[in-house]
C-alpha cells in the first residue's frame, strides 16, 4: 500500500511541476517552450527518482521492522524449555551420592558416640566388679575369721 502511494506521488509532483513550468515558459518572451519543458521534465524525473528512492527505503524499513516483530512474536510464543535426560540423570546421581555421603558421615558419628558410651560403661562395670570382688573377698575372709575364732 505504501509503495502504490509513493509511486503515484512522484508522478503527481512531476505533472504539477510540468504544468507550472509550461505556464512560466509561456510568460517568458526569451525562453522557448521546448527548452523550459525539457528542463522541467529533467527536474520532474530527478524529483521522481528521489521520491522513489525515499519510498523504497521507507518500504524496506517497514518490511524489516515487520519481519523482526513477527520473528520476536514467534520466538516469544514458542516455549524454549528443553529437558536433557542425561543431565537430569547426572544431577540425580550427584544428589544421591551427596546424600549417601552425609548419611555415612552421620552413621560413623553415631557409631563413634555409641562406642565411646560402651567403653565408659565397660570401665564402670569393671570398676564395680573389682570393688564388689574386693568387698566380697574381705567379707568372706572376715566370716572365716569369725568362724575360726569361735
């Protein structure tokens, strides 16, 4: 639509310039109608070419802008989510490995604490057993003396 308007516009401008030129030529006594008409025709052609170039430039810019807008619209409406199964598997494996490491560290800590508690309990049991043995043997020897004294 723009190109049809821009091509008819230079023709109209050329016709107007030609009519004014012809009228001006008729009023001048020393210029011939042929010379004025030729100069006006050259000027109209140059003006028409310049207007055609300008209209062509504007048309190209409009087309480029329209194409860019269409491309932006198409890229905006298309989802760009891509799922890579290998990347998901790798991430899941890394997460499982990390969780296993943390669980292993916690189990090691719990085993260490349990071992320390069992050691302490064993020492207390040995101490109690030794104390109990000592008091039992002293009680036995004391009973034996009493028996002998009788």
